[in-house]
C-alpha cells in the first residue's frame, strides 16, 4: 500500500500500521490537524470513513465562518470586529461556551490567514443572491 492509497474498509483483513499522529476524519478540522502535525515532522495517518474528504464542511457546501475583519470582509466592504463577531455567535449559539467563542473570535483573522497560507482559495467577493 502506498503512502496515499485509498482502501475500502471491507478489504482490510489485518492492520498493523503505526504513526506518530492518527487523525480520524478528513474534514476541515482533520485536514488542518494533518497539516500542522506534518509541519512538525510527525508521521501522520488520516482515517476517513467516507469515500473522500470534506466531513461536515462538505455538507455545509464548504462554508465556514471566519470574521472579525478578514481580507475578504474588507475587500467587500463588510465592517466586522472581534466584539461584533462574538456578539453574533453568542446570540445564535444556545448554551455556548463564552470563553471558547471569545478565543475563536480573537483568533479568527489569524485562522483565515493560515488557511490562505496553506493554499485555500478565498474569493474577495460577496454572494448577493
């Protein structure tokens, strides 16, 4: 089996692979975790039940909310701040952990910039459907 072979689970009779880091799920979080672990020189094994990557992010049509003043928001004239982003997420998230929301909002622009550095394309446009 090559390093990047996709194998159907029904074909596996025995498995004895080892890795420094095992990531279960290849959606947005799993792919980011794999990149970070690999960047730290870890031997990474990604396990995905579906026939391809994407996870819940694929179910959301690739949508993820990164706000607080990202490049795209600025390009399309959307004024956003950490405070406004946090207020919105707390308003629409029942029983949210306020501390986690705060950290997410404070680091949102940094997360966006990291994704861009990894080659994730973002269009500096806004859908006005």
